[in-house]
C-alpha cells in the first residue's frame, strides 16, 4: 500500500530492458558488466602467471551511472 514515488523512492541496480517500461519506470545504478568481467579476468591471469607472488588487496574502481526515472521523487526539504 505504499505509493512510489510519492511515499518512497525506489532504485535498483543494472539497467535491464524492463526497468524503463514498468510503471513507474525504475531509477537504476547502471554498471558496466563487460568492464567488471574484463578487470576480474585480468587480475585472475596475473595470479595464474605468477606476476604477484603475495596477493595484495587491490581496489579496482569501475564507473557507474545513475539513471533517474519516475520511481525516484525529488528530496523533501523540511523546515
């Protein structure tokens, strides 16, 4: 019984086809699955080839994009 976006905003992950055609259209954080897979494979092959003797934790940042649609309301300003 909660109204979206009047009472709650809803945001998902991945810009799948159905997110734009549902009602209200779902706001999403769009990821780049190709780049995620590429970077994961690159790190895996570095380990297999012995380029890193002692695995060190690494942070690999892959940009995302926020796609605002109808499921997200403007923030309320309380006075």
